[in-house]
């Protein structure tokens, strides 16, 4: 016998939508009753760009770089009265007044972006149940892990300490390492 599972279920076991937005560790849904993240776009991929240089009759790629990223968050806000709606909008605007904040989402809580809220869609007039959106500009398109991985050096066959570092991400990252020497060493 098969177990029934509603494929249209949109909330996680903690009651948050899968794409619930966290700004510097604070989830909007936990602060504003009636607010719910509906969808998020702009996290999937980012564009690459380039410039060309012509030398003689040949074109050469001069620069190749990643464009910035814009994340759009669509949300719903419910209220019982116009006064309550304005109070909720005031709180939402306070929370969205950020520059270069750590942005993460419930479905990838182990990763974050650095971004600034740039624009908001004007909500529809005369409604207490509104659907609207806002955008977050990320000049650095990469997402970063909240978990630092540690790789321990081990002696190889010659007795020299070696460490193999694995990067499971989509971009190169600088390596931060600490070495404790017991004596002078000119071979690091």
C-alpha cells in the first residue's frame, strides 16, 4: 500500500514556506503575521559577460566575468483592516530597509547571498489581501556556505604533511589556512 502525500503542500514542517526569506538571520514570516513568501526568482543561475578586443582582423575575448544577480521575492500580505495593513507594511518596510545584508532562504538555509533591497512593486489599491514583490540586488552573484570546512593535513609516504582540499561549489574560493610550526620552516 502507498502512503498519500499532497504534492501541492507548500509549507515545511516548521510552518514556513520553502522559500521563506531570512535577512541577517531574521525570517519575515516570524515577525509579521499574515506575511508569506510565495515565490522567489533569480537564484537559479547568473549570466556571464565579456568584452572583445579587435587586433587586426581578429576578435579576442578580453574580459570574461559574472554579472550581478537580482533576486525577486513575491509575497502575500493579509490584514483584517486598513489600519492593520498599514502597520504590517510599516514593519515590512522597516525590515526591508537594508544594505549589504546576509540573505538566505529556508530551502537552502546553509547558504547565503549578500544583497541590498532595491525596489518594490506598488501593491494593488483598496485590498486587504495583497500580492506584491520586491527586489534584492546582489553585486556579487555567488552564494556562500555558512559552514566552514576543515581539512587536516596527514603525513604522506615521505613523512611530509599534505592536505587535499575539495571544493563542491560552483566557483573558485580562496583558501584560509593556519600552520603551527615547531621550528623554522622555509618550505611552506
